[in-house]
C-alpha cells in the first residue's frame, strides 16, 4: 500500500469515529429544570400583598419538575429590623417523586418572638437530577393577628 492510500484510509477512519461519537451527545440531554409559579403569598384572606403575620402566613404555588421532585425547601429570612431570625422547612414525603403539584400550599407559623420587619421568602424546588430552582419575594412581618382560622380543602 502506498503512503497516499494509507493516509486516506486513516483520515476516513478518524472522520467516521468523530461522526459516530458525536451522536452519543444527544443521549446526554438533561430534562428541563423545575418550574415554580407563585400563585399567592400573604395572609389567607388577603390579596397578594406580601404582608404576613407571625401566626398567619399563606402561600400557594404551582410546581412542575420533569425529572420528578426530590424536595421542596422554604426559607423566610429576616432582612431588616432588630435581631436575626430565620425560618426553614423541608417538604418531602408525598411530594417526592411527583412531576407536578398544581396547588402546593402551606400555612407555616413563625415563632412568637420573630421580629417584625422585612424578610425574604424563598421557595426552592430540587428535582431528582439535582437541579434546583428558587423564587424569592420580599415580605413584611407585622405585629398582630392575621385572618386566623379558616376552612378550605387541603391536599397534603
């Protein structure tokens, strides 16, 4: 075999290998990251005014995760006022493995001594691929009682 033919064969083999190996990247496509749509944040009976009371917080969100939900984390972190306060809660259980939660909601209660002032409300969804997405909203914690007791159907 002469040199030109040998180089031609080697070039064709390399090009074939590159073409075949590039097809495998299509298999590495990650599912879309989770999505959070905040529907309501405030007290139960209020409009979305972003005002909450220690004993009356109501939030509702639509959550979708193509790669299925691993966990949902809630953080309410003090931004101003006296002292430092934060509230955290992790949701797993029935939510783990779900692809969509049309009306994820809760009524967390802050400690009685939680300072009034400005806070950051952060809701984070992590899927089973480890992709995490957060939404953040400014809220104000005020003194007093919110709407208190209320009745409606819950899907917990």
